[in-house]
C-alpha cells in the first residue's frame, strides 16, 4: 500500500520526536530547530522552522523506521515504568524505616531502652502492613 502524505507526516514526526535517533536537521545549519514535515503543493517536504529552508528528500530509512520506532518506544515506556515503580518502592521503604526508627527513639526517650525495642517492633509491624500492598507486583 503506498504511503499517503498523512502517513509520511506521521512517520517523520515520530522520528523527530523519538529522542533515540538523530533528528533530521537543516542542511544550512544543523543547529537550527529540527525539521518539520509539512505538505507543500501536494508533496511532503521537510521545512526548517529556523530559516524557512525546505528540502524535498526524506531518507528512506526514516520512512521505513515506524515499526522499529514503535517497538523501541514501547520498550522504553516499560523500562521507565519499572524504574518509576522501583523509585516509589525505595521511597516508601525509606519513609517507613525512618518512621519506625523515630517511633523507637521516642519510645526509648519516654520510657527507657526496653520500650524503645517495643516501639521499633510496633513500628516494623505497622510499616510492613502499610507497605505490603504498595510493594506487591501489579
Ligand atoms: Zn535552517
């Protein structure tokens, strides 16, 4: 099936936004803003937002890249979610560790060393109960 102009614009926009491949840049000066696909006289051209230069040639490897870009984007999203989840668990554990130790310290200061141990034990049970659901696999 031949690509429509809408297909080409979608694919080029995806390439330019992917963040994992080098963007198509202006041939006048590659430091200009990344090229934008626009329709001009029935064709898709790559326009430079900085200087207005348009180039007609769109590399074939860009046009063929959509399935790979989609697959890579999905994998990156999954990896980012895993990282965010890990950070959330770490943050949660630190919060409850600090709360548990504080409880032990306060109990110890108020009622002596034996109470401190009880405070830590109670804090640990509370932290475990509160944490169980948050650290469980989704
Ligand atoms: Zn330019």
